C-alpha cells in the first residue's frame, strides 16, 4: 500500500517538473505554428489558474473520496 502512494507521489512531482521544462519552449513553438503571443499566454495562464483552483478545492475532495483516488484522478487529468 505504501509503495503505491510513493509511486503516485513521484509521478505527481514528475508531472510538475515536465510542465516546468516545457513552459519556456512553448512560446517559440506557438510562433512556429502561427499562433499569436496572446493566445499562447492564455494557454499557459489557464494551466496555472487550473492549478490554483485545484489546490483550493482538492482538500475537500480528498476528505470525501480519499487521497489515493484524488491523486489518480489528478494524474489522469494531467495526461488529458
């Protein structure tokens, strides 16, 4: 049981690190695809705003459905 929680914890950290690595490369990629800087900034800011709302509402959800299920749902959401 503990091993599953440790694996989920490290997967969550790797997801955050992955976003930190991709974020600086995103604006040049948008420029190559012909997307304006304003739309690119909307995409990046929507990810950050979603993380803020998630950190506000996740504690109440973890009490209802459990921490393991909540972390699995968040990993599925990051994958999508």
